[in-house]
């Protein structure tokens, strides 16, 4: 359960997603919560972010190999970051999509992919 300042930060996610959707047409932003709500406070599980500009960049300079990986985040909640990257025309890493999930497991990867 989230307490104090932790909840204050997470309570802003809904408005953040609304603003991202308003200001980034064509982009994909998904915030998933646990269907069980405790004391009217949603429990956040996953947040997916993929900007339209990154998708356009992928299509304009696509290389045939995508890298898909995950990393544990050293935070007090112990989340995991899953991401897809490619290389651009300058052989630099190019982030395509990312998601923060509770834990790296089959359900999280299925949701992301």
C-alpha cells in the first residue's frame, strides 16, 4: 500500500497520461492499474510509453535488428524497466518503446510486446 509522499507522486500519473495524450497525438500511453482498489486508491501496475516521433524515426531509419531487454530499477518499490531499442543511422542507440512493470515475468513481457 502506498503511504504519504509515495501516493502523492503516483496520484499524478492519471493527469500525466491525460496530458501526454493531449499533447502527443498518434502516440501510445497506457497506464494499467490493479482491478482491486483499496480505500479508493488505485494500485498502479504498469505504465507504457511510446511517442509517435520515435515510431516515425524507427520507420525512417530502421535497421533489421531490434534489441529487447529488461533491467531492474533500484527503487524502493523494486520495479523493472522493459524496453525496445534499435540503432539509428549514426549507430547510436534509438529508444522505441519502454514500460515500467511490477516484476519481470511472462505477463509483463506479454503486455509489453
